[in-house]
């Protein structure tokens, strides 16, 4: 059965998902809604979708699934509404910036027995999947320490930062999700440090641009996360997992697999410098996984609960920075 | 203007090109011809093309360009016929196994002022392009030595080998083309050595499975080519170009960018082991380049002449092996 | 002028230093003291030194400098005694496991205007020095984040662990010193987490085998340290420093620079698995630096103060683990 | 038993060998001879050797072994004289530039049942040894193709080149020896190409600066050798051996194991740029192997025959370039 999709939001990430839907066998894009007419028209023209209002989409009998790419503060309401309307919902992270609101929304989805997948595309990256498969195959024994290095090529505009919920909810949230995925055990305690090192305007906006976090599980496994908003050499996305029998690492993606040697030494090109080019394959695989779930009724691989837990870790990190202490997750969830 | 395509041949490489046409903006697949009904139907169903005979395609007013993926011994005739019919032609290498036949065919195309592009997809590989751009940007100064390492993951069936024209015409031909592309100067002399090391059946079929070639230009630049039909670790495709100011290398493509460390050491996955997965992006870029030429009238980046020269280098290599001497290209072209 | 040395302690590290003295121009080994006759005789026979008592060495007119490689609990007393006797002193870390005792000892050295160098050999490793030089040359701009990965190939015997002062004072202490060296600013706050993951006997001895630490300076620079007592693939010693203009990394040292490719992929040998082989060049360079200081009166590059600060960081880390809070260095020094 | 050495020649390579003798257990340097007084004095002062004439050394009862580092045209005479005098002889390559003279000299050594080792230090390089061990352990199955990349950082002075016997006898000779070592089978045929690309003065001196060679054994194994006198990025010394089960490579040695990432990409330092620093460990291991042979009577690992065969391969390569043909080794030896 072909899953018939509508997308809400035709901005940058909305276009990525529309493209993914178009390229995945078994999925078709039926409709798109966006108050910005030009953006909506672009998706219509590129992917052959119809323009509809959100109301119309909720009521459309020819729409099975909806991808939500609207601003964060609309996510929870839309999820509730669309699930009630019987649509399978894929929502970009986060469900909401408020943990309480997320909990309420998930309760609504559960009560409606709705299908909800929250977008954490890194779990679908081919290299990260190869790393996870190596762990699952027992190649490194028991997982002991996860090290996540996650550096953006540059900070978003300060206006965006002000609405983003801060570095932990906006950027580290992806690492929190990857940490939970790889640790194989819930996090018990969070310790975090954060600074403003790259741009004082970020500090003036009440946020940080540089952060380090230590997560500890009940059995004592650790995960460290290193974040900064600015890496001159591109979008730095590395994972290393250390276990009882060995270690496995996922390396970065350079713009080309070449190396130049000259009198100054050996030179390779910088990294891909944009999350959409770095994670192109991941976004497509993510939508393909969602299509599979809608078709088979299988549980979604990244759930509302995953979204909530990543957000709770972000809140714990903020609390740790503010109060200078190790925060127990039991305080929050 | 959208270029309307037909493909002749719906086998392995025919499907690759059909997929490339489908994915390239400005191109559309109208028709497919293949005497094997199932293969043709597969392309029809997957890419929405109509089934037509070659005759019908030659006569079709809604077909601007034809991609020839039929057996080698049909290439030259088809090129002549389709060019005469006013179609732009993309033909998989080689034009023919006989140098005389190739020359005659190209004369026909010239007389008809036809458009012909010969498929040498490696020139369109993103990594090899980055290497070429570095050379063109002067990063290594004057090119002095090109080193091509080209190893197949495994030999094709002996039946294929018998019809293939031998390792130099079937496999090394790609390296000969890359050599000409990178040397920036025609080859003047060829020295070659060839052996049967991996499978005596290949020798029994009159062919070799292992070969090394030295090409020399008039000004004394060198290119060495190392070929074998069997590399256990995948499809080994490396280029290194040494120049007066430095050197540039294009590295291999592994199945994943991960590395495992354990008590035995550090382990990375093997290489992609199939030319179609290794060169997926190259095949798409190649068709995109052809579409651009058909649309703009620009000369094709890989021409019938390129096809002829690569074949002539293969003949020279065979002659060098047979007679134990350095062969001058002036003997052949 | 040739600096005439005596070494106290002829065990493993004592032999390393005796060998370093023998290999460094401008240094000569005159005498060795060790209560274990066989060990002392081995150094005498290998390097041509005389056997003397510690008393005799302190009184020897033909001894300019003394290297202390005795058990930790003797260090502070020996330093005081030898400095008083007018000897230049090189002492293996740590000066003492008690911060108070270290402070008293350093006060004694200062009062005597003595020469004291504390052994932190990593600062003398050629690769780490190349990394430091790149930073000092401005290649990465302002230092923002230091990441130290330091994993032992295996835990020492539990008996040793019991006397060692624990993982932070015994193992992380080297990373604390490297952190101070690279941050270029004193650490203001310490957050640490520690677990027992590799061997319950280590926990039973009151110690940890796995630890992660975040250090923060007053201006907000961070250093993260990842330690474990067991890395199956060898002695894992990596540094990465991230700055405003870029990043610099020092890589590991494998047992050989070879790589094997086969049907399972690409394989490199494991790392050197012993601190003495990994840091052979560093130990020699460290003694050479000490000889230079003794000869020229230049201040020693790693001082008693450095030893004290690294120990204070270890105490802060322990306090952070115990109390679940961010510890200010101003509480300790 | 300690082997008592004299060295003839106290130039650059003579000092390397004197240093190696000094550092190898079981060897001691007794005497040095060099007509250049300052050079001889330097070895005397650095390593504690006595100055003696060659005559005196030949007659010395306290000299067991002699290392010959004098100009090439003296090697054969000195070997004959010292072997006759009962000394074990280590001679730097080549024994002579004339194949006939080498044969006569080796006949003399055989008749005298003398001990002769010819210096091919690459066989003693730790990385190349690890590669050879992997082959011998069966890790790549049967050897099929050896690829040697050997590029000097810069050409020697033209005066040296004029006396050197040309690139094949002076530079490629090391690769010829490595080829024989790794192929495990004598070379049957030689094909070579050579050019002047880096400096016309080298051509004016009758030599080449760039060369490529294909060696073929009777069973069809190949070795390709790529040489140039100028690599801007350092002393490029790589080996790759391809076999039926896989491949093994030995990588280059950089000046430091660091990498810098910045807005231009990733940068590693250049290679060591001098054969003496690149092969320091190899020279020491080579002398240690010779000491072992002198002490035990074991056959030397690199013999006069090895020296002759490498020279014969050089002659064959020259002949191949001159006559444009594949040269059979049976024409020469």
C-alpha cells in the first residue's frame, strides 16, 4: 500500500522531508500546507503536491500520514489534532519546549492509540547505523563509555537562538537522543558545563555556545557530549563507543575523498558544512522507516517518549549548569 | 527544455542509466527497447517508460536522445543508425572492439554532424572530479606521473571474458581514458605486462587477469596502471597524480565510515564491491552532463574520439605484451 | 659542563631514567641507590654507575643532580633532604598524596632556593609538542576546548591500586597536568564522574576504573578527560584542542605503520601497549630538559607547583564525585 | 662475545654506521679510517674510536669486522683485501658499478670463505618488517603484485649524479632489492621507462630523474616501481603487496602524528625528508643483524649475491630504456 502524505510547513526542513517522501518507494506526497505562499508553491511545483489548509488536511480522506515541520510552538497542538483525526504523525523534534506540555501531548496520543514518530534523523544515518550494528553484534562487548563530538559549523541567527529553548534543547537534544540509543540503559544523572566563547551576542540572548555534558546510567556507564556552535572546518559529527572488548568510532564526512601533499604537508578538504547535506541519506531513511511503520503497524523507531526523554535530559543539563550540581533524572521524569 | 530519452537495453547497466535519467532534472524517459521482455518490462514499470522496438525509437518524434546499453557488437551500427535518424546518442564504451570499425563509425558521425557521447563514467565521479579540480587549480604544479590502481572485486564469468575483447579492452580501457584525462597530453608509447594469476580458466580463454602498464607522453610524463580481476577487499579504485609542486590522491570508498579497535588492532569495513554502487553518483552526473550538452549544443565531455583513443591504447598494450616491446601510438592512430 | 647524576630507585621507571641519562649528551650517571641489591646491580652493570647509599649520595661532591624514583611516600622527605644538600632534584610525580604535605615540601624547596623538576613526561612527547607548537603558532586561534582521551591497556595489580591514591591521583594526574599546559589558564571548577566497570576488585579496593571529568577555567574554556583502566587495543593517548580558528589533534602510536586489507576489511595493528615504550622519546627529552636547566640555571619546565596543582585537581575531582557537585579550585588551593 | 669494529669512511653514512655500532649491544667501535682528518676525528671524539690507516686496520688483531663506507669505486678492492685479511665485511651498496667486477669480487669472497653483508637497510625497517611478517604469516595468501613508491625529497648534486651510475644503480637499486625480497621469486623480465622532468641538468649529465619499472617473474608475478628525485612533501617510501587473499601496505612516516583542521580543511605535517632520519631504526637493526651473524656464523641476511642481483636489475632497466624492449634477466646473469 502506498502511504499518502501531507506536509505541514514548506521551509527548509519541510522541503527535505518532501524530497524524502518523493524518493521513498511506497510513499507519495498528496498535499502541502504553509502560510507562506511561495514556500508552499515551491513544494507543490517540485513534488507535485496540492496546496491545502491544515484544516483540509486533517479532514482529507486521501491523506494517511502527516509530517509536521511547522514552528516548535505549534507542534503539540498539531500532533493532538492530527492524531485525533486519525492521521499517522511524524513530527520534527522537539514536541514542545515545555516538558509538562510534552507529557500532556503524549498522554493524548496514547489515549487516542495514535501513531507518532519524532524526528531524530541521526539514528538513521548509514555510518551511525553501521556503528550501532557493530555494537549489537557484540564487536566491542559491553558498552561502557560513549563519546559524542557534535560541533556546528556556525551559530544560527540570534533571533532563532532566542526562540530555540537554548543550546541544550536545540542542539544537544540530538546528542541526548543518540546517547540513550547507544547506552542501552536510561540515564540516571546529568552533569553539565556551558560557556559563551564564540559570540557574546549569544550570551546576551541568555544562551551558551559551548557545552560539555557527562551522563551516567544507574550501572555506571558514561556518556560525554562535547558541543560548540562554531567549527571552522565544517559540521563535526563523531561518535566513539568504548566497550569491554574494544571500541568503535564513526568518522566525519569530508566534501571529497582526496588528499593533497605539498611542501606544507598533507591536506584533505573540510567537512560537509550543513546538516541537510550531511544527513541527506539519514532523512530519506527516516521517512522510509516511518512509511514502513504506517504500512505494517510496527511501533515507530523513535517515539514521543524518546522526544520527551531527550528534552528532559536538556532540562537536567540546564539545571546542572545553573545549580552547579549533579542532577538526578528522577527529579524530572 | 526537457530532453526525452529512450534506452536500448534494459540489463544491468541499462537500468542504471534509466534510473539516472529519472533522477536528473530536465530529462525524462519515454521509451525502452529490449528483446528480453522481462527486463524491458522492469524498466517500464519502474520508470514509467513505454516499450518500443528499436525501429520505432529511431522513428519516434518524441525521442530526442538515445542511450545505447546493448551488447558491444551492436554499438557501432546503432550509433550510425540513430545519428542518421537525428538522435543525440550516448553509447556505453566501447564503440567497437575493432579499431578500424570505430574509426569508420566516428567518420559517419562526423559526416552527419551528430552528437555522440561515449560512457566513461569515472570522469564524473565526485572524488575524481575534486582531484582533477585540484590539478587544474595548480595545486600540484605540472603533472609528471599518474598512478592508477584499479582492481575488480572478482572476475566476470568466463563466457563474458571470451566476448569482452580481453582485460585491456574491457577493464583497463577505463584507466586508459582516465590516464588521458589526467596527463593532459597524448600518450606516445605503451609498455605492458600481463599474467594469469587468479584463475587458469581466464588464461584458457586467451585472456589475462593481472596487468601492469606504463604509458609515456612525448614530453616524458608517465602513467602506470595496475589491474587485477580479484581484490578480496572490494572494488579498489585509486588515483594518485604526482606533480612538480606536490601530489594529489583520490581514496577508496568503504561500505561505512567506521572503525573498530579491539585486541587484534584497528578494523575498517571493506570497500564497496560493485561498480554500480561505487559509481552511482558518477552515472547520474554523466547523464546530467549529456542532458546539458543536448540542451545547449555544447560538445560532449567524453567523445567518440576519446572512445577510440582508449581502445587504441588497449591494442597497443596487447601488442606490447605479445611482442615484448615498447609500442609507439603512431603505429596505431 | 657534564651534569653528574645519581638515581634513587632502580625499579622500572628508575631504569628508564638511568637509560635516559646515559643517552643524553652532557649527562653522566655516577651513582645509584636501591635497597633491592639485584635492581641496583642491574643499573650499575648496564650503565656503569657506582652503588651508594642515599646518605652517601646526599654527601657526594661528585653528584650534581638526583633523580628520585623511590616509592611515593618517600618523595617529599627525599626532596627536602637533597635540596638541602645542594642537589638539583628531579622527582617522579607525585610529590606526595597529601596536598598539605606537598605544600610544605614546596615551601622548603623555595626557602632553600632549590631546583626541583617534577616528572610529567607527556609534556615532552614529540607529537604532543608538535600539537602545542601549532597552538602557540596561532594555528587554531584562541583555545576553547581541550579533549583528552587517556586509556590504559590494563589495570595495575590491586595491591598497587590500594597504595596509589586512586585513579585521579595515579592516572588522571597526567591528564590534569596536560590540561593545565594546554588550556593556558588555571582551572576554576571541576566536575567529575567515576564508576567501576572493568573489575569489581578495583571497587572493593575503594577505587574507580572509569572516569570522566570536566574542567572549566574562569573565562569559560573547557577540558574534558576520559579515562579507563582497560583498552583492549593498547595504550590510548589522544589529545584534541578546539579553538576559534580550528582544531588540532595528536593521534595514537600503533605498533607498526602497516595496514592489511582482506575480505573482512582493512586492518591496522593495535597501539603500543606500555607507557614506557609509548613515551620512550618523551622520557629522554624530559631528562635532557632537566640537564639543560641544571646547566643553565633556567627554571624547570615542570615545577613543584605543577605537581601540586595536578594533585589539587585530583582532590577536587574526588570531592566532586563524592558530593555530586561542581568543586571550585579556590576551596583547595 | 663483543664484535670489535673498524669503519672505513667517516662521512655521512659512515657516521650513521658508527652510531649504530655504538648503540648495538655486543658491538664496539675500535678504529676508524678516513683521509679527511676532520671527519675521522669527529668519529673518534664522538664514539671513542682510534684513528688508524686502512692498512693498520687490515692488520689489526683487535678488529673482527669492518664496515666499508668509502666511495663506491673502492668497495670491491677493499672487500677482497679485508676478507683475505680474515675480517667480516659489511659494505654499503653497491659492491661496484660494473656487474663484471662485482662477479669477480664475489668469487674472491667465496673462495676465501669470507663473510660479506651488503647494506640494504630497507629490509631492516620496522614497518617493512611488519609488512613482510604479515606476508610470511599468510595474511594475504600468495603474493601476486608488489607496488613500490619511492620518491626522494630532492635530487643530489649533479656532481654526485655523474659518479652515481645513474638513477637505476643509485636510487632504484634499493627498490630492486626490496622487490626481490618481497616477490619471493627471481625476476625474469624487466621493462622500464625513464624521463627527465625535474631538472634538465640531470639530463645533461646523462641521467634521468623519473622512472617507472615493471618486473615480471617466471610465474607471472609483477612488481612496479615508481621513482622520482623530487617529492615536495618529503621522502616518500611506500610498499603495497597484493595477494590472493588480500593486500598489505606500509605507510609513510610523517614528522609528527598530528592533524590540524581549519577553514581550509585538514592538514598533517609533511614526511621525514632525509633517508638517515627515515631509516634510523633500520640502520641500527641492520648492524645488529650483522653483529649477530659475525657472532654466530649465521649467513648474512643481505649477501653479495643480493648486491649483484640488484645491480643486474639496474642494468636490465637501463637496457630496456635504451632499446625499448623487455629485457630477460638471463641475458645478464
